[in-house]
């Protein structure tokens, strides 16, 4: 533990020195760093999906650098410090886990999540930040798939939820039929949105993270399609001149290789 604390202290010292002596670091602001932070989060996500531990470690380091950078800039304008961030987080974790640090009894993860949302709402109210809706805490800039699952989770934590997975799947089938019956482009788009939303709901009941599932399928498709492109090039072919059956030979080859 002491070695970890010493390493973190050294990081804070390096950040202070960079801010003082490096022209690039000195020129940065919260606004200029924000897009880079978003990029780092996506790079971390990619490393996690790849299950690449060395890359996860490296990307976590990059993200930690950004947190330290924001904290240092906040300290310069006397807004808050890294200590404030850590102490605030410590206090929040203790408050929102009364089943660990208090006398509250819970029966499982759903109840823990419900308590978290309830305590969070109480904290917001005490701070004069009452939200008109429990969904106001879901950022509008979130990717749509993640937003759908987070809104459903928040609604479910307040009791607004389906009773079981079978009824959710029945809703999926209902939305699928409504999509088939849609007559105009606008109706098809609306019904497809409903269908996707209901599928995300079923993922939640099946304890599947919808975004992780689709991200891994996207990666799989990319790897297999790029294999098709490589194999075609090796054979002196180009995809536009090939039949689907010919391309499918390479696709099946990719599957056999575990791509």
C-alpha cells in the first residue's frame, strides 16, 4: 500500500512539474482536454473488449493522468483538489453502501442498486438539486444503446419494471410484428426503435450488457470481414468482382480460425 501511495504522490509531482515547465501541458484547459478524455475512455473500452491486460493497464494509466490533470487545473483556480476528490468519493461509497458500512440488510444486487438510487436522490435533494425525473441523471450524450439500458435500470430500481423475462420477450415479439406491419419509412423507424429498446430490456433480464454484446459482435464482424479482404487480395481477387458464395468461403475460413 505504501508503495502505491508513493507512486501516486510521484505522479502528482510530475503533473505539477509538467504544468510548470512543458509548453503543451501549460497551455491546456478543461475544454481542450475533454475530447482527449473521451478518446481515452474509448481506448480503454477497446482494450477491455480485447481482454488485453497490458493494454488495459496502459489505458488506465492514461485515464488516471487525465483525472490528475483536471484536479491540478482545479487546484490552480482554487476550486478543489485531488484530496477533495478522493475524500468525497470515500464518503459517497460509505453512504451508498449501508449494507456494508451500516446496519441495512439486503437480499441481492437489485436491492443494492435500488438503495443506491434512493440514497443518491436524497443527497441531491439535500443539496438543493432536486431532479424532475429519475432519468435526468442519464446524460443525453450517451451512446443510444447504453442510454437505453441505463434508463431501464433506473426505472426498474424504482419499481417500474416487467415482472419476468417471458413478458419482456413477448413484448419483443409484439414489437417485431408491429415493425413488419409498419407502412411508411417514419413508422418503420419508430417501430424499429421500439424493437431495439425492447431487445435491450430483454438483455437486462438475461443479465447481458447490450453494449458489450454488440461491441463484441462488431469486433467479430470486423475481424472476419478483414480476413475475407486479405484472402481475396492474396488470390488476386477484389470483392466487387466476386460472388457472395465465393466470399463466403473466406468467411467460413475466418470462423474456423476462431476470428
